[in-house]
C-alpha cells in the first residue's frame, strides 16, 4: 500500500514535467467550465442526458457536473493529479460513448477524445511542476507509515538499528553494481546503467522497509528522495543520449543536490554506507 501511495504521488519525469504542468492546468480549466455549465444550464443538460438514454438524468447531470468541477479544481491545484485524471478519463469514455454516439460533433468526438488522451498522459506523467502533490507527498507518506505500523501491530516493523542495517546493505549493493559499470563507449550508456543499478539496489527496496514510528517521517522523505533521484537520473540519461548538452549539467547538478540531501539524511539515520 505504501508503494502504491508513492506511485500515485510520484513526481513527474523531468523530461515531461513542463508539458504535464501546462496540460494539467489547461485541461483542469476546461473541466471546470463544463462542470459549471451542468449547473448553470441544468434543464438543457437533463434533456440531453435523457436523449442519451442515461438513468435518472437530473441526478446524473449533478453527479457529472460535480465530478468535472471538483476533479478540474484538483487538476489546476495539482492535488491528487493521477486520481483526478483517472476519474476524468472514465468520464470522457462515457461522454464519447453517449454524446459522441448520439450527437457527434467537435465537442464530443474531437475535444472529448483529446481530453481522454491528456488524462491518460497525466495518469502516467503525474502533475508536473507547481503542484500541491509534491508538498503533501512527504507528510502523507509519513502518516501512512505510522498508521500502517499501528494497524499491523508493529509485527514487521524494524528497529532503528535494523532499518539502518537494511539501508547500509542497499547502498553497498548499489556501490558494487556501480563499480562494475566502468566507462561506457556510447554517450548516455553509462547514465542508463547507473539508473538501472539505482532502481534495482535502492528504489525497488527502500519503499518496502517498515521503519519504527520515531523515524517514519525521515524514512518517508528518504523514499521520496530516492524516487526523485531516479527520475532525475532518467532525465540525465535521456539528455545525454539525445546530445542535449544544455540540460545535462542542469540535471547533473539537481542529482548532486538530491544525493547530498539523501546522504545527510541517511547519516542521521545511522546508515553511514549511504553517506
């Protein structure tokens, strides 16, 4: 469950973050507009829904209007972006199969399919920049760890010393994998292999650890940093392969900053092999 929460709130890959930001905000405003229209022009919308053969058309209009307005606001704020996108993707499938089938037209067979594609993109890419998801991610993960620990009675919870030992083993594994990489011939190949080693040694494992309640917040932040560093390394590998020499130093600097924060946090947790 914690791994699922991490995926839902995971930051966007750097290569698509700006696209995700623009599409999220524009699509959110469109959904807000159409959601409000279902309240302002309720009678007309009810007549349309009745023609589409939908049950309880008046209630249905209120439900869809609430969904579009509420989820549209969430998109604009970047809060629960992937969940909002999933709900709105389902809404667009419904619009295409009802209004698109009966009325056709640009809105139903042009805009709605486009918004469906955008929602699927956001479901994969996440919120992009300037989103509340990023601010809430650490707090939510910390709360989830505490609740899960209490709910499970702490049976699988590690002690602080055991948690540090697990981290040390993961970092030693990554160091060993990294040493085997050596110097690659193709530009971007080394970065891709470092990314693969980091995913297998760190990212795939850190979210599965169950720290004690006293360090739950720090552990959640460490897991978040690992995912952010993974995404940055992915962007760095892509930039190197495409000879984007303007982005390479920017991403390398970001990766170094994330690494410094993660190392400092790991040191405070007693995982000196990660420092």
